[in-house]
């Protein structure tokens, strides 16, 4: 089975995964999810765990285009880093990428989701700071004239 790549492609939108929340996004805002595995059998539990994490990420940045998640198991690595997960999230501008290796697959998925969340927060804070800086400059210009 070494070298075999299983790819599962799923389209989902906020309508399917926001339990109890009412959203006004049109169905055209669906995010494309590509799950690929290497030496790991993709079970329903693993897929649900990944979808829950991506739904949380979509809460932070609803304009994400797609997410590519790759999970792998490597017997030749140290057992503390046997399972790996990498995630590439397509957004406007440079894509966000994170990768992690752990002893447990779920821990690796959680760590990658946390890294992507931090990158989204950093990008959001930078844009907010830029808006405030530009507003302060224009206000200063108006005062001086």
C-alpha cells in the first residue's frame, strides 16, 4: 500500500455544519475540501474531526476558497512523530500552510488547525492595524490644514 494516495473531495458550505446558527451566506460561498491520505485509512471519525476543525477555521475567515488536508503515517519515523498532518488553506493573497507530526493522528490534526488559526488571526490583526494607521494619518492631515 506504500505510495498509494486516496483522495476524497467534498464540497460543503456553512449551511451544513453550523448547528443552530442561522447564516445568510449564499450556497455559492461553499469551500472546497480535498482530503488525501498516505498509509492511513480514512475513517468517518477522522473525516468528521477534520471537518469540525475546518468549520472552526471557516468561522475566522469565511472567504476561504479551499482547504487541502493531507494525513500520513510513516513507520520509519520516531514513534513520537509517526503521524503527520499538513493543511493548505487557499485565501485571497498568499495561501496559509501548516504541518505537524505527532504520536497521535488527532493531536496532529489539532496542532495543524491551531497553527492555521494563528496565521488567520495574525493576518486579520495586520489588516485591522493598517486601517487604524491609515485613519490616524488622514485625521492628522485634516487637523494640520
